[in-house]
C-alpha cells in the first residue's frame, strides 16, 4: 500500500510539473498577445494621426481652391472692365480724323 501511495505521489508530482510548464507557456502566450494588442493600439493611434493630417491638408486645399476661384472672378471682372474701357477709348479716338497730307490744313 505504501508503494502504491508512493507511485501515486510520484505520478501526481509529474502531473504538477507538467501543469507548471503548461501554465508557464500560457503566461508567455498571454504576454505575447498583450504585446501584440499594444502594438495594434500604437499603430491605430498613428493611423488616426495620419488621417487627421490628411483631413487638415484637404481643408487647406479647399481654402486655396476657394481663394483661387475668387481671384479668377476678380480677374474676369477686371478683364471685362479693361475691354469696356478699350472700346470707349477706341470710340473717342475714332472721333478724330487725321489728315492724309500733313501739308494740308
């Protein structure tokens, strides 16, 4: 009976040793998963920052585009005004007749 008990204790000790190794492996894997989750969190944060920067750049492009559109409208208005003034000047100059011979009065 004592021998049987010793065998059972030895078997139990072996099982405890195996369980300890298994638990150590599980703890190692949990740490690895935790590290991976941390890396995923850091990458997500970097992506979020990048997306924010892209959004800012798009807003700046929109502002510049609106400014350019306003400048184009102002340029078109100025060109139309110059055209009108040129036509008016042409009419005023047309009122003057030049003599074909400078010697004639």
